[in-house]
C-alpha cells in the first residue's frame, strides 16, 4: 500500500520528466534532420572536391558533407545528453522532495488510524421478492393486450 502511495505521489514529477525527455528527443531529431539538409549540398560539392583531395592528398577537401553532418549531430547529441541528465537530476530531486514531504505530513499510516465499524455494513439495500423499487419495464418488453 505504501508503495502505491509513493508511485501516486511521484507521478506528476515523472510525467513532467517524461515530457521533458520527449521534447529533448524531438529537438535532437529535428537538429539531426536539419544537419542532413545542410550537409546535402556540401556533400554534393564533395563529389567534385573529394577526387581532388585524394589526388593532392588534402584531407580537408575529402568528404565535406559527411564531416559536417557528423560534427552537427555530435554537437546535438552532446546537448541532448546534457538536457537529459539535467532532467533526470531534477526528477530525482523532486521525488526526494515528495518523499520528504510525505514523511513530514505523516499521511502514510492514515488508514491505520481510521476507526472502522465492528459489524459489516451492507452496501446495497435489501429488496424483498416481488418488489422493484423504482423499476420500470423497458420499452418494447411490455406485454400487449
């Protein structure tokens, strides 16, 4: 029971963390797509410069689109890792704060302090046979005659 309360208590923080991680992933993939779009024309230019770079042994002329793409994606991945780590750290802090607040409130054992009746209380009223409190027969099932 206490584990369920802890899950419920931490749910808003976890939901916010999931949304932040989802936004971070979306941002990363958007930047990756932008990197691909930027590297495409440079890669087409590389169709001309790569053979020249090979012939004269100039590495900076070889595969410029690939190098640009990798650099942009590496930077985006590093930034995503930083954002994700900050989000996870924030989640851990919020969960610890929720646990501390629950410990201060003392609400974990509230069900133990509630007085319960000694006898079992019926949940539905007892209806004798032949009585139907407020019942009407459904349309279409009434006898004709």
